[in-house]
């Protein structure tokens, strides 16, 4: 099965006057011409003390090949995934990667390497920053970063929140991010998402700080629970292009809602799920799923006194129950 990914998540949190924790960083050095690095935080915000994940992609946009490419970090990651070329040290020791040669731009799309890493965040503070150094000469501390401008520095920043209604962090055991907090009067909702393709990262952020807009003409019922922002592979939708016409690749999003938070008169039969796409378009999920889930179908089940609402979609976005 081949798939392409469509769409982009647009949105970020901003915290003014924040206390920042910065991990150990190397000294400044020159940046080589033609190189570039893309660091994506997975997810962008985690609970204090949870793991912060990063997808690091290094691209050789120059016309010359890099004969020996290395990547090093000062801190010890809790998770190391990949890379798609070469090898890296295991979790628990400072990161050291040897990618071998990296072709120039004329060899695109084979002129980049990607690695996935995660680090433990501190129990206090509002943000966490981790840094790495790519080099053609191994550890840059040995050459001072002066060998023909062969050093590229990069960093990634994750916002931290200690809100009792917010959960989640990079799950190093499943490479999945989710808010799986226990239900209770102080945490009336938890959200989970199952990635549509093995190895794809999915993230969940939910809590009172997440907000979306739904016009009354569309969402003219009573909302309950908190909005949840679901991001799949950094905000992309999935579709199978091996079929004609292409078909969506579905994945489930489940909201577990504290039963006492439901408005009076709302029951399993009357519950719907509203899905606000990144584009701002709104999908109201009300069609019940059969034996085989179809796009935008819905199941509602009782879990004790609580309700589990599951919608099958192929795009990330914001979700909330209504009835």
C-alpha cells in the first residue's frame, strides 16, 4: 500500500514571560553552505516531566557530496528511532550518529537523512530546548568547527505545561503521543489516537487551552468535554493512492468522557462528534459504524458510568463531543 500525506497543521502555543530550561549546548561554529536541518517537535507541548520527541532531518542541498556525515548531542536521549541511513547510539548515552556519505542535491530525493529522538523534560519551567551538531569530521569538539566550515548546528524547543487537565508526551515505548490521564472530577476527558500506518507518529493535546470554532448553524447542539487537537505525522492526512480513485486511510480517535459531565438528557444514541479540520472546515460525525469502519463513522459505548466516543477519520484536527 502506498500513501501520500496531504494538508498541514497550522497552530502553536505562545507563553509570555516563560521560564526556559535549556539543555547543554556546544559552542558556536560556522555553518556549511548548502546544508539545512529541519527539527520538528513531537508534540509541540508536553506535560512537565514527560518525554519530548524530535524528528531531525538533515538535507544536503549543495552540489557536492558529503563523504562522512555525523550527528552528535551532549545529552542522553530516552528513545532513538531510525535513522533511515547509517546508525546511531542507543538510548541512555549521549547521541552519536554516523550516516556515512550524503549525496548532494543532484541526487534528490536521496540527499537527506532522518532520525527520531526523545528526551526527558524537567519537572518545572515552561519550555525545554535540546541541541545537536552535524559534522563531516565526527565530534566537532575535536576540530573546533574550523575544518572547511563543516559544522551545522540545530535545536528543537518543546513547550511545557503542568495543567492538571493536560496530559501527554512522547511515548518512547510506542512512538505515540497521547493524553491517557485517569478519569476523575479533575480530568473529565482523555483522548487517544491510533496512527494509521506503522511507524507514523500521532500526537494528542487536549485541555481547556485548546479552542476551535464551530458555527451555530452547523453545531447547534450542546458541547461537552474539552477540545482535543490531534496531529498525525506532524499534521497530515492520509490516502491510499494505489486504488482508483484514491481512498482515505482511516484511523480512530477516541474520547473518553466522564459520565457526570454530560448534559442532562444526553445518551449514547444522541451523542455526536464534531471534527474541525485544520482548514477550518467542520465535519459532524453521527453515522454509526458497521462491522467495517467507514470515513467519518462513529461508535459510542459505555465504560462504567463514562462514555467512549470513537470517530474514524483520515485527517487531523480538533475533536469534541456534542449531543
